[in-house]
């Protein structure tokens, strides 16, 4: 959500209190399954809107439903699961140059089931555990954002945004195995064994607090072209690699920036937006560095928005992403979304 708000701020600052709006979005996502990401795809529906009380105060909300697709391994199968995400907040335009924004976001507890294969090492022997990973996940967080724009009607305008987000993530994960496989796994997991497979066989409750600190610089040239450079750092109250498997829900918290398959420690993004009379074109690239030895993430996103009329707009976007480590590409995926925005005077 942070990335989306940061990209919208230059437009909001240039045209405060222009209209109320209601938006509808459909999203389809697919990734290759891996050891850190057993989930292979999802479809989502989103509803968003805003209301301008006056020239200074506005409120906004977003509600999303995500249906994860079924997963299958050699011996295990899991149907899909349902995830709900909500956010709401307010914007205050102090003057022609300064805006403040605050928001809360969260997801109620949801049960996710993923068919997964995990390696378990016993001395020199490695056993592959094939089962269903059950995760009960929930989140609650808040965001503060401040923005300054020159907004002086010159040929080269500048906008600087700074933001801070704190999110508490709760996840209880347990690997469900057949009776014989579970007996073998517990036999090979002595007390205190810190292997991921052992933690998940026993069941692990791993709350995690994530802090995202971000900044965005936007240059607006001739009122037609926006060039945006965005950077963010992620801090955690504990090693995020110790939370079992990175949950699908945690990835959804940054859906507008792709679906990360491991916890980020830093991201950098360059975006260009060009406004024609009826069409807006956006193209962006982001590099993300994962924590521990999970590697890095590259993604490219392109979108086109068509202003059908003064009160109706359509958007189509596509995102391609690749995760890499020292051995090369390990995950590939993509997201396609379409949306409609209705504006009310």
C-alpha cells in the first residue's frame, strides 16, 4: 500500500479535493513453487474509494479478497485458501506544498494450507518431508507519511515523500504429515533442533514486527512526465528467516510492488509516468534484496490508464518478477491486474 500512495501523491498534491472516487480491481498472480514459496498462484478482487470532506481533509479505504490456488506435490494436495486485507486512513493538505497522511492496515486471522516439501538432515542423510503446511496468519499495522511539493507551476516541479510503516505479523505454522512420516521426522528431530523442518513438524508460533522506512523523489517535467526514485529499508524485531516459511499473506502486504517470496531488507525502484491527453503510461523497475541467504528480486511493471471520460477510467497493468541467488534464477512469476475508477464531482 505504501508504494501505491507514494506514487499517487504528486497527482493529489497538484489537484487537491478534485472528486470523490470508487475503484474496483481484479488481480491474477502466478509464481513457480520453491522451498521458500510453496504457493503457486492466486486471484484477487479489490474495492477502494476516497471522500473529500473539503479542500484539506480526505478519507480513503481499501478492501481486498485473495483466493489462493490449490497446490500439489508428489504425495500431498491442498485446496486454496481465502485471505482478506483492509486499510483505511486520512489525508490532510496543510497548504499548497505540504501534505500529511495516516493509515491503518490489517488482515484478520486466516488459515492457509500449502502442499510443501521440506528437507530434513540427519547426519549425512537427507530426508524429504512431503506434507501440507497449515498456517494461521494475521496482521495489523499503521503508516505515517509526509510530502512536500514545490507546486509552483514551473516546468520542473519536485516532490519529496517520506514514510514509516510498522506492521505486526502473527503466524502459527505446522507441517501435517502422514503417521509414518511424522514418526520418522520426530525421530530425527532431537529436542532443540533448529532445522526449519523440525520446527514446523512440532509447530511454531512466530510473531514478527516489520518496520518499513521509505523515501520517494519525484521530478515532474512540463506537467507531462513524472520520474520517480523510491528507496526503502526494512527492519525486523527478530531474524525473519526464523518464521518458518514466508507466508503468502506476508507477501500480499506489498502486492502493489510484486509478491515477495522472502522477507525484504531493502528495495530501490525507478518509475516513469507520461500523461497524454487521454492515456497515461507507466513503466517501472525495482530491485529488492532479501534477508539472510534468500537472494534478490527483480521486477518490471508496465501499466496503461485510459481516461474514458471525466468520470471514468480504466487501467491495465502487468508485472514480471524473478528471484535469484548465487546459483541463478530460483523463482519466476507474474501478476496481471485490471481496474476501473469512477469519479464523482
